[in-house]
C-alpha cells in the first residue's frame, strides 16, 4: 500500500492530463447528469418572466461576444423559448458590435420554431454604438436611438413598437450581459431613474458585482455564468430538452462537474499519500 502511494506521488503528469481529458470527453459522448439545485436568484428570474401576462413586451439587450458565447448563449436561447412560449412579444437590441452575427440567427431560429411574425411578435433593432449614451437614449427615446432596424424598417412604424417610445413603456428589461456596457450601465442609467422591472444574465466573473443590485431589488433576478444558465434551462425545460435539441449549459455543467470531481479526487489522494508516507520518508 505504501509503495503504491509513493508511486502515486511521483506519477507522470501526462497521466494526470490524460485523466482530465477523459473526464471532459466522456460527458460529451455519454449522457451523464449530475443533480444540482436552482439558486434563489435564478428562480426569481424565472418567476418574474413566468408572471408576465400574454401580450406583454420585453426589451432584451443582448451584449456579448464570441468569447462569452459558451456562458451566455444557452441562457439567451432558453430565455427566448420562455418568452415565446408565453406569447410575450420580444424586442432585442445590442450595444456590442460583435453581437449581431451571433444574436440575429438565434432570434430568427427561435422565432421560426414558435411561429412568430417579425414586426408583430418580435423585432431586432440591431447595434447601436455609444455605450452609456446609447442606454440613456433607450431610456429617453428608442425611436431616435434606433431610427431603423437592420431590415430597413422604420422602428416607429413596427406594430410591436407602437406605444413603446421609452424603456419605461416595456413590461420588463432583460440584460444578457458579458461586461461593459451591460447590466451595470442599464441599472445606473435607466433602471434607477425610472424604477424599471429588470433581470440579468451575466458571465460568472461579473455575477458578484451584480448581487448587490439584486439584494437592493434593482434586479428582480440574476443568472450568473454557466451554472446560472444551466439552472435556468432546468426551469424552462423541466422534462428535458425538446426532441432533436440539446441543453447546452446543462451538458457543459456536467463536464465541469466531472472535471472538478476529478481534480478534488487527485487533491484528496495526494494529501492522503503525503501524510501516510511522510514518516517513512523521514
């Protein structure tokens, strides 16, 4: 036993790397599901959307880039599913120039899946530069901030935008944020001023910064990082993914869980080996 533990302490690191590779690849090939609980902040986010009556209109600001896509896209997809299933109208904008190529195809895919009509049930107003100034413009006059959409339609003429000249005219603001400008700027520029109902999904690194806004009731719900996206998927799809689709965050969180379990096991075994062989080494 002691001899085996000594060999373990001198294990070639390449075997450790191989074990990590297996821990990552296996959940991708074989369905493995670890149980996890839903955080209160994610549950409140889900409940806020669930409480919206049919016909409500939600303004979604999708602000992320390819590097944040693994964390943010699963939430964005589940969010659109949740809204469209409830027959809530969706208006999407973005403040990031990297977002339109990522966001637009997802919107069209989900709208087609649920039989939604552009201009009536949903709209994508496109990208607006200006950061905080653009957010302030959304709060004051969306028609001026986004004169036309990427399709060439005058935003003020779209049926979905009738009576929706300012941010306060929407029933809910949803910030899908990977950083600056994003959730923090929406809270500071318009949420605090107009006392708007607002929820947020963000990257894991930004989550702790936004928790004070949640505790101050400035955010009605918050989903942070891959765990937040997976928890939201669990609520939106309680019976599992629809046929022919995958729950991206849930699959990814299983990979992370198995990888973390592997690392914890190595740490425990390393400490046990050290303490059991320490006297012999002396």
